């Protein structure tokens, strides 16, 4: 199955974003307004996934988010994978934030 994907430069500023990275990755930097549900916790936290479609799913380079995008689409959701993940996001000059106000970065 072909997984729909979107380039970082094409993600709307008001897009609903699901970040599936682990806690330490999230703490280092994330897209402002995104929802954090680590892939490892997804089965038990599926109810925490935003119920808004379309949904952009992100991780560091796109592998984990591709898995989640495929799973969500199997659930009938309109999910799209961020091509290249947050590494591509920052390379495109898009910002990351942190909860403590320090500059965001990808780890």
C-alpha cells in the first residue's frame, strides 16, 4: 500500500500534527501545537490521537510515522506521513519549540 506523504514545506501552519517519537525526542523539540503519543504507547493511548482529519504524522526521519500513518489509514483516518520527518522539517527552515522555552532541536 502506498502511504500518502507530504513535504515539510507543504504542511499548513494550522495542520493537526501527531508526533510519535519517544519522550526524550519530544522534549528536545517538537512542532508547536502538535500532539505527542509515542509509537510505543499507541496501542494503549489510541484515544489520545486527535480525532481531526486530515492528520499529519511525524517522527525523526519518517519511518515510525509511516507505520502509524498506515495503521491510522487502516482505521479509516485521513492520515499523511511527513516525508523525511522532523529532520526534513528543520532543513526546510520550519521551527521547533520546547516546553521549557529553549531552542528546539531534533535528536
